[in-house]
């Protein structure tokens, strides 16, 4: 009987350690999710990559360089 109890106790200890680790991971994820921001800019600031772009068709960048062929 002494041989059977030791593996059982070891299994329980491993499972408890797994549960504790999983719990710590979940807590870490929740705190990271709460502090995470999607943008390094402040609230209401415009993205510099798309500043000045209006919805809809955009003017072609080379239209002003070429002469009109008639």
C-alpha cells in the first residue's frame, strides 16, 4: 500500500501546481488586458499616417505632372 499512496500524492501536488500556475496566468492576462491600450496616442488625437485623408476617391499623385493629351 505504501507504493500506491506516493504516486497519488505526487499527482495531486502536480495538478495543484498546474492549477495555481493557470490561475496566476489568468490573473496576469486580466491585468494586462486592463492596462493595454490600442494606440500610443492620447484620446482624440489623429493618426499621423492617415492625417488629412478624406473618405472617397483620392486624387492621383501624378495628375499635376503630366500634360493632358488631346
